[in-house]
C-alpha cells in the first residue's frame, strides 16, 4: 500500500512537470509573422531540461537526500522535495518565457538554449549517478 501511494504521488508530479511546459509549446496562430531564429532550439532545450529533472526525481525517490532543503522529515527525497524542485525549475522556465516574450531575438534564444542544455546535462549526470546508489531498506 505504501508503494502504491508513492507511485501515485510520483505520477502526479510528472504530470505537473508536463503541464507546466505545455503552454510554452503551444503554437501561436500568427501566419504572417516571421519565426524568430532559435525559438525551436529553445523549446527543445526546455523539453530536455524537464526530462532531465523528471529523471532526477525518479532516481532520487525514497533515497537519502544530501540537500537538506529537498529532504523530507525522515531525510529522504519524496513528494515535498519533488514539488520544491518542480517550483524552482518552473520558476526559471517562467522567467525565461517572460524574457523571450519581451525581447524575442535569436541571440537570446540561443543563449538560453545553451544554459538549459548545460543544466540538463548536469542534472542528467546526477540522475545517472543516483541510479547507482542502492535504496535503503524501509
């Protein structure tokens, strides 16, 4: 029963990750406006960043968390840490969206894409390491 609740909570968190990115991926229906170069690359970097963070949440779930901010009361990573992580990543994505909405330029899109791909690579590396750490017994 405990595992079923944790899996349901994890599924809800993954759905929240996806729901936060869907409005950013929606197409704008302005047929006569020229597309800004780099926008597709930026969108791909957002998807990559979300996937890397989802992989990190999955690889850390139920394990001892070294970051005290993300750790629950028992010192393990769980729903509270995942929601906090979702909030931080969502906040950064929201700020990027506001910047690109105000100043849509190819240079800005490429710079943000570089930052997002770099953050996704680091996060994915941490997740790969987390998969090698065994889960502690309950």
